[in-house]
C-alpha cells in the first residue's frame, strides 16, 4: 500500500508547531512560568512568575545594599542558618525549574511533531533541565560546603570586644603529630588589626624568648611570680608546661594555648582577643589549593637539613612556589638563623593576604575549605566571621607593618619588657597616624646592595628588614 502523500500545508503546520514548542522552552529558560501563563495553567504560571520576580527584586536589593554596607554580605555568607535556608531554597528552585521545563515540553505537544523535530525538542529540553537544575544543585553543594566548613571550624563562643580600637589575634604555627601539634609552636606572631581601617601590624615573637613576665592575676603568674626563668623555659615551651599541668587551667579546652596567650600578653602588653593555631602540613595543602604563592626567593633555600639531610633546594628568583616549596621557604633553618626564618615567614603571611583574592576563594572554594579544615584551630566565633572578612578586604589595600622582638633590638634571653611595650605602642601610634614619644624606628633597608642571609634582607647583627618594616611588601 503506498504511503500517504504529505501536503504542503502539513509541512507548514509542522514548522509552526516546532517553533511553538521551541519558544515555550526558551520562555521557560528566560522567564520561568511565562510558558504556563500563555499556554498552560495560568495559576502555575502566576505563582512561578511571582517567585522569580520576588527573587530578582530581593537579589537586586541585597546587591545594592551590600555595595554600601559590605558587612551585610559577609554576615549572610558566614551565618550558618542563612546558609541552610539558602541551600534549601536552591534545591527547591532547581526542582521547580526542572518541572517547569518538563511542563513546557508537554505544552509543546511533542507527539504531534515530526520525528526529527521531536528528538530535537527532547534533546534541548534535557540539556536545559540538566544545565539549569544542575547548576543550581552545584551552587547548593557549594553552600553546603561553606556551611559545613564554618560549623566545623568556628564555634559559637562569645565575641571579644576590641581593645583600644584594635583586635589582637595570636597566630601559632607548628607541625602536626602526637608529639608536636599544639605542643611547641615553631612560629608565634600577633596580628594587631585596627577595627575601623583594617590596618594591620604583625608583631613577631621569637620562640626561644626566656625570662619574661605574665599578666598579674593570671594562672602562669601564680606559678612563676618572678617571670618565666627556669631551665628549658622558653616561650614555645609554655604549651608543653600547660598540657602537663592541665589541672591549673580548669575550664580551658586548650590549656597550651591559654598559657601561651598569657605569655604573649605579658611580653607585649596587648590583650589577645582570639587565637588561630596553624598546622603547617595543612598550610601546605592550602597553598596547593590556591595554586601556589608568588614569592621573591633571594637566596638558595635548602629543603631539609638541621637534623636531617638536605634533599633539594628552592632556587633564587621571583617565582610561584607550590605548597611543598612554600612550606620549606617558610620553615627552612639550614644555613640561616631563627630570625631570618621569622622574616621569611612574615613574607609568606603578607603574600597570602595580598594574593588570596575573592575570585580565587570563589573559584577554588571547595579545595580551600577542605584544606582549611586540616589547617586551623581557632576560638574565633562564627558570629565574628563577617567582621574579620571585611577587615581582611580592607587590609589587602594597605601596607602591613612588621615589628619583631629580636636581636639586635631585644635580647631574647633577657628581654627589656619596658622597651618591648614601648616598641608596641610606637608601632600602633605610627599606624594610626599619631606621633609617639617612644624610640624612633630605624630607617628601612636600602634595596640596592643589601646583604641577605638565609633568603632575608639583613643580618643577625643589623636585623632583618621583614622583621621591622613599615611596608612588609617592600621588605620581601
């Protein structure tokens, strides 16, 4: 039996039906609910349009408000309840949009289309469904990662008020492992941050400092009323002492940190608001996650050494170092002294502040969050994340000052605490634009012809530039 002859009018009608089906899908992509409003359930279309318009208006309002009040954006991005609501909303939006695509495909009457047209519409609908819904579900996953990261990393403790307009955060760095992590920190610094401008001063404390006092009335002051002056009593051993005498620190989750805070407060005269304890192996993962750091390697830096073999070198030059290389740049002691290493560590901190841009955080967030959970232990409450995120953004555009209590300015075995306090006050006064009656700071190093030791400008006798810099970037 011969096949029926197709009339020209049938082909024209088929093209019209195909264009109509295509238009319904594109309308759903551009304005969800519009396809139902013109060809299906008007009630469903109105509900979808109201939801979409409400979300658009709300988003525009938040963007405009956030452009003048940055703290709102940081609060929304760090509040676990808001993130939970956002995650649920993204999931519901993904499901709802996908159902609208399926309904638009149904309204296009695919069974009345030619086979090729039907296949094209089915394929297009599948691509749109998976692309839009998949994108929203991925966004929901990122929000879940952010929420999980905040919940795991930060507690719900009481916020600490700024002292004299500054937040002081103790930064501790050490190796992980049962015999070291949290016991004897290799790196001890205080980041003093202006609560209005974000202007930051890094105060560096040598781990081998001895014979220093504790604040009156503190636990350690009761144990050492004449100062921390005994056999093997160095600043980085406070944590070990406290771990061995936990009964003295009732109610403290981390006695080692509590004792170290008391020591740092006694040395500097600053009130410590929060601490962050950095696992150096986790730091390696973090640097790897952000794609490495660009650092100026001034001398050949050994990898290994001091109790073990040198297994390689980081060659001189301005270059991007991976996580492994950055870790050794910060901690290598072979052919260098502790104070040269402290200077290199400050250069790494400055590089992290300057190079960890919002774009990098967004595009590599999941890897950063995964690395950070292994990296930091802190008592900074989640409620303060927005405040410190905003201060960090301000700090990126300002020079970071550096002051270290090391030779030749300070004798680490018999420190002049009054001089240390004067150095702290002078640095704060200068940072805040006030004149100080303290000792004038030495002029910075000349970049041309400066000697280097262990990869840092300067020497033990004259001091290292990065340990006493008005602008840390210029000393690195």
